[in-house]
């Protein structure tokens, strides 16, 4: 096995070892929040890896150095193999972990070959 092949298999191996089964709940936007989307069936037992990526964001005025403030922003993501999905999640859908935690999909990144990354924020159950 060459290095490129080994490197390409790492994301799937970490998802298998450290991932968890989640449920994707299809939602549509409504006047008072989201409601279930009857046109898409929920996807259960989808293998995903939950990650928190702490980052630094610049806040305030970008022109003057004296006014720059930096804050820490933690972004939560779920990474899922594209082949494990019967439909691509959309903004507003819900990801439910086995422990009951629920997350709203804020953005979907499907630019990486064979992989979908969901940027999520936690919602109250």
C-alpha cells in the first residue's frame, strides 16, 4: 500500500473507530420554526464523526490595529461518507445523537470527494 492510498483511507478509519450512529431528521422552515419534511424520510443509523474545532475570529474594526479584538469560536461538525446518505442534508435539518443531543445544520460542505461535512449548532431538545 502506498502513502497516498493509506492517507486516503484515514478519514474512513477514524469515522469507523471514533464515530457514532446518528439520525438525520429532515426539516423544512416554517413560520414558527422548523417542521418535519414529509418529502424526505429520516435517515437512521448513519455513521458520523462529531468534532469540535476551536478557532480564533477577529472581531471589531479590521482597519485599525488598536481596535482589533480576537475571540474564540468553537465550530461543531459532523463528517459523513457521501455513500451513507440517501439524500444530502440541508440547512435547517436536525442531527440527533444517540445520547439525545440535537444539532441544527447551519451549513453543508460537500466539496470534498466522497465526504459531507455538516456545520452544526446545538439546539435544546
